[in-house]
C-alpha cells in the first residue's frame, strides 16, 4: 500500500504502561491553523474536498454509530504533519445555510502518529498509538510521583498568579479542579501569546514530567513579561496622570488669574500693546506686511490657549520679533576731522586704508545730508524704500594681526553706531545666516537677526570676520546666503527663514575681513570692495608697540606706566629678531612676556604682590629698565635669521618673493639636472599655475640655449624644487625666479645672495607685472635683502612702499629676462652642470 509523508521520529519518551496503549487505524483530519488538545470540544466546517472525503470515509466505516465515529486530528504546518495528534469523536452534524457540512468534535487522547495508508475513497488513514494521560493517583509510585506533584503545585501557583495579573480571576477557580497532571499541563495552551510552534511542541510532549516542566517554564516567562509590561504601563499611566493633573491645575490657575485680571490674557494684551506702539500713526517703525504677520500670530496664540504646545513656539517667535530694535536707530553725525583723529589714534601707519575709510564716511555724510534736505523740502524720494542708502561693502584683506577688526571698531566710533562682530570662520550651515524654518524643533533666527538684537539698533556696524573661511557643507552653502546680505540691491528685503517676513538691512554698515581672496567665491567677491592691508615695517611696529601695545599690557598685568621702561632699541630688536610676521600679534605676545617678568621682579623688590601694586595705583619699587642686552635673559634665544648667502652657495639656486595668508615671504627655488629622460620634475606642493609657469621657463631656457649653440643634455632632465614642501604654493610670479635659477645651473654662474625677484615670464622672455608688491618688498626687507627686481609694469606700485624701506632697498624695474640675468647673476663662472 502507498505511504504518505508522515513523521518517522518518535515523540518525547513516554513512561506510561503499554497496557493502556493501543494501535488503531484512524482517518486523519489535518488542522492547518490550530492545535487541538485532549478534552477540547470544537466545531469544524468541512469546506475542503479532503475534509468532505474524510467525512464520507467515516460514514462508510461506521454506518451504525455515526455519532461515535472516531477521527485523528493532526496539526499541519507547511505540508508537514506533527508527530502527535489527538483522537476525537463526532458528537454532532449539521449544515450551514449554503449547504457546507459542519461537525462537532470532542478530543480525547493523544496518539502517536505512525505509518499511513490511503483509504478507499482517497482519504488518509494512519496507524496511531493512543497514549491516554493517567491520573495522578494512577502514576508510578516513588520519586517520579512526588516530582509530578511538586511541578503541579508550582504550575498551579504560577498560573493563578498569571491569571490574577491579567484580570482572569473568574478562571482562577477552575485550576484547582483539574486533578490530572496531563490536562493541568495542557491548560497553558490557552495562553493567547503562545506561538503555534510552542503549542505543537506541547502536544508532542507525551511524558507528563516533561510536559509539566515545559508548562511551568512558559508560565514563569509569561508572568515575567506581564510584570514588565505592567511596570511600563504603570510608568506611562503615571506620566499621563501627571500631565492630566497639570492640565487641570493650569485651567484652574487660568480661571483664577482671569478673575484677578492676570495671566495669559495680560500676556496677549502686552503683545498687542507692543505692536500698537510700533505701528502708531506717524511712527512708521514696522512695514505693513510685518505688522500683519505679527497680528496673525497674536490671534493664533489667543485662539489655541496656554495648554497647547504650539503656544510656546508662538511666544518664542513673538519674543524674538519684539526683541528686534525696530524703533531704535543710532543718529548718524559724521565729522570727518573727528573720524581722522579716531583712526590716527587707534592705528599707526595704514595711510591708504585710513584714507579710503575717510572717503567712505564722506560719501555717507553727503548722502545723509542730501536725503535730509529732500525730506525737509517735502520732496518724495522716487526710489523704493530700502534702496536709498546702498553703498560699497568694504572688505579688509590682509595677514593676521594687522588691525582689520580694530579698524571696524574705529569706523563704528566714527559713525556713532553700535559695533557687532560676527565670526564666520568654520560656518557650514546656511541656517546660521538665514535662520531655521519654524517647522524644526529648536528653530531660531539667524546670526544677522541676533546681531541686530545684540546691537540694540537697526543700523549698527556689523563686522563679518573671517569671510574667507566660510565653506559649504551638506546643510547648504553659507557664502551663497551672504550674497543677499552683502548686495546693496537686495539687502533691503532680506528674508530670515525663522521670521518669515522681509527685513531691511540696507541701513546696516557691513565690513568684511579676510586673510586671503583665494577661498572667497567669485559671486561673493564681486559684491566686495577690497582694501588690502599689507603689514607693517619694523619702524611702524616699534611705534605701535610704544603707543598702543605696551600701555595696554602694562595695565593688564597690574603695573603702572612708571614701573617699566623699554627703550626703542629693545623694541626694534624684539620686532626684528624675535618675530617673523606682517602684523603685530606675535610682537604683542613677546612684549606681554617681558611685562610679566617685570611684574615678578617688581614684586620681589617690594615684597608685595603685583595685585597689591595695582590696588594702590602707585609704584611700589624702582622702575624696571629693559634694554637690548636684557632680551636674551627675558625672551630667550631670538629666531635664527636665515641668511640668503648660506642658502645660495652654488649655481642653480635663486631667491624669490611670494604672498601667503600670513603676508609676504621669501621663497627659494632650487634646480638640478638628474639622469633620465622625460618632463621636468616639479616638487614642493605646487599649484597648477606654478606648474604651467615651470613648463614655460623650461621651454624658454631651451630655446635660448639652442640660439647660443648649447642644449640641455639628452640623457638628463631638470628637477625644480621649492623648499617648505608642506606649504601650498601657486601663482605665476615665480617665473623669473625659476628662469634665473635654471640659467644659473646651466651656465655655472651663481645668483647674487643679496638679490630677490618676482615677476611673471612669457615665452618671449618678457617680464609681466604681478600683485602684492608691498608685501613682497616688506618681506625682502625683513630678510635682509638689499636689491629687489620688479616688473617694469609695477612701477606705479612703488608709491605704496614706505619711504624708510625704499631708502634701504635698491628696487630695480626690469622689462625682459636679459635684464634680470644681467643684474642677478655673478660674473664668475663656476663649473656648469651642463656644457653650453
């Protein structure tokens, strides 16, 4: 007979006596979506053909006792049968209104499924061994019986507690009535969170001990889960109760405050009063659209009440809006003579910069006067509001420590306006400029709005510090957001995302600062008027140290001016030998070190602390005099001066001049011939422009050598190196320096060590003008260079160089490379690197 796919392995070991077991062939009714246990009564709808064939099969084999027909109910999962089923008898038959047969079955005992055969009508029959559950009194005597009783007691306690936790107290009384251990263990199947696989496992566990242990374990796990769930629900309910209690108390408080004439109604009335004060006839502080937006938010706050979470957001928005100083603008009284005095008192040197600032103030003075006269004559200005005061946006560009920020403060003092510094370095989020949209949690206005609030007026001087260090990120490009701020044609209608209405910034004076122009985007740079600060000479540094730095440092360190004397010779040595910078920041640090050591010496002499000296305000001991000879003791070793004569010790090395973010600097170019063929080797972290310049130089030198009957050896190629390889270098101004170094290498004529040069070179050998002349010449002066070669096109830039520097440096203007070589190369010919 054919067999079917039924389990071959045996279920859990059983210890019941084989006398109570019998093997009988039963028709199988698969149960696909449930597990039936002994003592259950179920109603089954015979919808499938298989079930109807089974019903016919039972009817034929048991025609005389249809009500006692016996089936085997076996759970089925994914076309696989369980290893254990349940015998059941048909106790009732019926039909649904649509004619579908319905039978009522009563389950009796577990039965271990054996081999199966096909019945006469195609139904599945199996041989199954019935395993009835014995009563506890019928169990085997001894330790096993005691173990079963202990497990039954433990399970009853856990099940009762579990039912009590979930509110099933009505079912608790039924548990002690179950006297058999088998049905007692099977009762865990009624737990609704038990999975289908767990129920099959419970059915297949025939052994009473194992089944009770399994039920006890599952009951213990279910009880733990219920306890955890109850704890979580308790905490949640406790929080909800607290919130409800707080809401009720707030309603009561609102009712009490309403009776007393206090509370939220007064807050709304206060907002309305502030709005009325700004929109009173004749005041004209708020644009109409802005006033309407504020009115709408006040009405929303009044409608939603104080209990809503949104009310806090609206209050924060209204507080921010009313913090903006709509009604306050500093009166502008510009006196050019006073402005000149302020700039001269605050800054030494920088004559061209101060002159440009005076021009800027003069233009503002004339525009303000003409605007006042027009309004006096009752002649309306035909231009739209907000476009009447647009002017240049100044950008102070220079190395660190040259006074860019303090110049902005001086402009604010000259205008009589508030000063706010807006640090832009490292900003990567556009919302820092435009603000966050109100849909975000924790939204706030941008930095420009906060700058107006901090200044307390609508027309402050805002210093956009380090504008060259703004960079874009995944949150947008802040430099693009600054375009609207710095464009005089647009900033009268600047829209902050948080405020959601237009803000007029046309009356704000914006001054930007930067160290270099290379990193500023082109569209933003187009909105700026560049004012270059090239740095200070040694004489200017000495004056700044004497007039500005020392008085401030003496006061900061608790001394009085008469307690410390530093001569000009000492200041000159500090500026020349202990610093290497275009500005005065490092100079200030060195002077601060001198003042601190002087404070220690004064305290030791008088036997008191420097703090007591500052309290009395009078000298406590003899003044400390610092001379040039005292500097090694106070400051230690000076910065070693790199002599160009030590660097240029053979042919192939030349001295150039460059401009970096820290100001002007001396640049050395080294060349050599190396074995091999191919393109020239360029090292020293060079940019694309400098690499192109090196290619031009190589071609130019090769052409000139060929015209003179010489050439670069075929089995060699040129290596050009720029020391300080960690510093990026770019630009065309090193063209004549590379050409001179290469010609020196090939001809054996060494470059003069007292000569530095800068200029762009063409393939025809012409020298083109470059930028940063003043910074480069100052760098040559600091390095001890006595002769500087500049392009003839930069002759007009010589006026920018201080007179004392021009007196010490011989500046020669050159037009072509022949003039450069005549001046820079020595006449003595050493052994050349290659025969010409």
